[in-house]
């Protein structure tokens, strides 16, 4: 199986600039669309971390 992965990586030429730019655009778009939800999620996670840290 390891040999198969090595062959796969050798066969691929790598990503071009266009693919990288498209991936970045998609990620930025997703962040913009779900900004509120992501902010709430991160805030709730940090609140839980702080509460758990205070118990220690």
C-alpha cells in the first residue's frame, strides 16, 4: 500500500497556480458565508475552555 502512495505522488505533477487560487477563493467564500456561525462556534469553544480551565 505504501508503494502505491509513493507511485501516486510521483505521477502527479502538482497543483498549478489556477487550482491554488480557486481553492483560496472557495475557502474565503465559505468563511464569508458562514462568518456568524463560525464566530459563534469559536466563542463557545473558548468559553468552554475557560470554564474547564477554572475548574483545574
